[in-house]
């Protein structure tokens, strides 16, 4: 059995930069380093960094800190976080993804323009997601977050409407949503402007993953269950290869399925929050099976 790891899988640029920033700081912080929220949606990687001294805190704990260093992860933060840091003399290690940072600036400017016309700003994304909280914060939390297509149906579209998206959402779903809102605005007398803020590397990765799935007899998709990106990419794999297995770590591997299955080639892939070392560990576990 041939086992191949998808070289395109694993951490995106923003997550890689955030983790490198954390590791660089931890090398000079004997008392550890605080991180506002989990640096990545993968419990195994979080555990690895915790062993190095990275301490995950929530918003309430952050408000009570003074005179320390805190890492801002790739997802970004709302303006309120920076105001608290200044007031509490907290030094921020800002690892916000450059794409997210640029989008924050665009939404802040766009909201000012639309608000001056008594219009509305819509953000397509996961309600409560760290990136969405940071984006909505640029509007003073006055934007409307649309997590599902159904959320857009009851809204009024007789006013200027501008649509943005969380960078990691499904591009196809975003375009369908935009088409619906465009039609509603035309019917109700409003104007519509869509900003395509989906990360291009994400959409390209989804397309390449289809090809990877079709090139193997079976797939093992490695991801944390909490990762929305992981669920999205897993569904793509499952659609294009019915022999796709979702696991979070090597010991969850269905050994019987691989021992009894007639799989000549197995691909190992994962989400943008899956560390390469974890996929490598899964690949090694598969190679040790009797059938290989």
C-alpha cells in the first residue's frame, strides 16, 4: 500500500506566522506567554504549545491582566481589545493574518461609507467566530452577521447594502448568497455591492483537494472536530472519494478497514488548522499496519 501526504494540506500562511511568533516569544519568556483564544482549532497543536508555556486565556481574563505580553492570533481582534491593552499596559504580539487585517480595514472604511447613506453592512460568516467578531468590531458591532442562507431572507433590501465574507467561508455558497441579495435589492429598490473577501489560497486548496481525493483509493482526513474549515474540506473529500475517514489523531484510525480493504493507495490530508507533524504521524501509523 502506498501512503502519500498531501503537501498542500496543513497550516495556512496566517497560522504558520502566528505559531512562529509564539515559539519565538516562548524562547525568551521563562514564565510563558498568554494567547487570547486558542491559536489554532486543533487540540493536539494547542497541547504542544501549552507544553512550551503558551497560556490560553479568554476575554474576561484578558481584561484583568496588566503589564504582560499577549499574543493576538491570526483570526484578528476587534478595536476594543487594543483599547484594553493600552489601558492595562499590555504588550501585544500581533499575529493577525495580513489578509484579515486588510479586510478589517476595508470593512471599517466601507461601513463609514454605507452608514452615511443609511445603508447596511452584512458579514457572511460563522456567528461567534473569532474572525467575525474582529470584523464586526470594525463597525461598532452594527453589521448583520449571516451564518446561513436563511438569515438573509427576512432582511430589508430597500437601502444601500454591502456584503463581506469571513475569509475562510465556502466561496460557492458566498456567491449564491450574493446573487440572492443582488436580486432582492433590485426588486426592493436598494443598491448592492459585494466584496469578494474569500481567501484565494483557501478556494484553490479546495480545488486541489478534489484532485487529491480522486487520485487515491482511500483518504484519511485529519482535523479537529471543532474546525469549521476541517468540516468543509472533509465534505469535499467525502464527495469525491467515498472511502474517506475522518480522524483527529492516529489512535482513531479504523485499522480493520485498512487491513481488510483493497486499498492500493491511501492519501493523508487535513484542514488549514492541522499540523503537518500530526499528518506525518498518521501516515506512519498506516504504514505500520499488517496490510502494508
